[in-house]
């Protein structure tokens, strides 16, 4: 495994980072390095530095649990740091039925007969990569506890073959979730499990919330303003700002902030960063569609990405907010 040094500011386009700092980038072109998203916004320099120190072994803990609201970019943050540093990443989308074999591997039929096939954890151990466990708080606590030996010792014995896998020194485990492992008091995330306290102590923790308004707008501009002249491949800032304002209002209402002041009932849907970026991309894509005629492509993209799946009461509230923001009746 070889490395090349690169400027941290150039890699992450984050001017608040130390201008003189160089970071090692893996140069082996591993096929499991995530795909680059050039529009990703690294909005918090301290969080980014914490994560880089964690990956570099400069932190005491080698397992990191990232929590935060839905669609705030927890998994994409991990992928985009790994991409820029050339780190292979092996992912598993967790759920209530996740079993140890989904995480570590199992015996499966191959062209040469039955053979052990590595799961994401063992694959990351061998390659010195990241095992990314998405929605980790959905895993049953007894299954999660089965990870403790690997989290502690960085070793795993393959039951079918007896092979002892010793993790590469650069091996890291990252879990993402909406909760902090203590269950879901909000009621928004069904299926969340309360994890064992002993399991939770084996992780460092990081919170990723929604971006600050100026940083999120900066990201949207990179997506929506590829050419200064506008046209069918862009959206003007005049439209992006109310789109962002609507997203922020739904987040406030989703958390029930308005309910405490008597404004209205909490919303059951939310325009997360994920939904917002898809709304912007589709609004651009839908411009000029012949079947839409004089219909507003931005409004149609909002319906397509969110409103068709919302309850009628939520849809009415969001459509009313949007009309107020853009000044239509």
C-alpha cells in the first residue's frame, strides 16, 4: 500500500482547514473506493478534522458512530472523505433482520463449489478500509453485541475455515443512525432499537445535523448554476433561496417546534438535504419537458420528490408555505 501527500484544503475545498497541512492519500486505486461527488459540501472544518484524525489513527478510538437527522448526509460524508483519501469502503444497509452473516460473511455457492465469501466487515479488515454500517440502530442488540470482539481486538476467526483474520492497521468501522443508540423518543424512526450500554461504549460519537444556511446554499449553487448564462441546465439563485427556505421550515415543523408555540401540528414529512438536492436536480431536468406545458417544473419536482408521498394535511401545509415563499396565490 502506497501513499501520496496532498493539500487538505485542495482535497476538501474547506478554507477553514489549516492551509499548510498535508494528508496522505492512498495511491493503490482500490476498486471499492467510493465515487466522487464534486458538489459535496464539507461545512464543518472541526468535524472533518476529527474524522481525518480518526481515519489516520490519531484518535484513541477506532470505531465511530455518526448520528443525526434523516437525510443530513451522514453516509455521504463518510463516502466523500473516503473517496478523497482513496480509502475502500464496504457498506451494509442494516435492518431489523440483519444477521451476523450479513456483516461478517457466509458460505455461499460459487463456480468452484461452496466457499466462504467475505462480508463487509471482513473485507474491510483485509484491505485496511472502512466498514460502513448504515442505519446501525435498527440491528437487534444481541446481533450488535456480537461485533464487540472485532471492535475490541480487530480479529475475527472465520467459523467455516478456522482462518484467523487480523485487521490491517488502517481498518475502521463507521456506523450511522438517526438515534444515538438509546432508542427513538421522537416516534419518527420506526424499528430503532435500544442498544446495550456496553456496546455503545465501544464507539466514539459524532453528530451531523443539517448544514448552516449559507453552506447549504453554496452546495445548491454548485448543482444548479453550472453556467453563468442560465438556460435549461440551471436554476437561478432567486429560486434556490425559497427552495432552501421551504426545506428549513419543514425541518422546524418536523421536529415539532411549531407545536410548542401553537402554530400547527408537527409535519410527518421533511425536506432533508437529500430530498432538497434531488428536488433541485429534478427541477432542472424537468425544465422544457413538452408534457408539462406551462406547468412550473419546480413545483412538479416538489410533488415528484415529496408531496405525492405525503398525507393530504401535510401536503396542504407545504404547498401553502411554498406559495407564500414564491409569492403566488
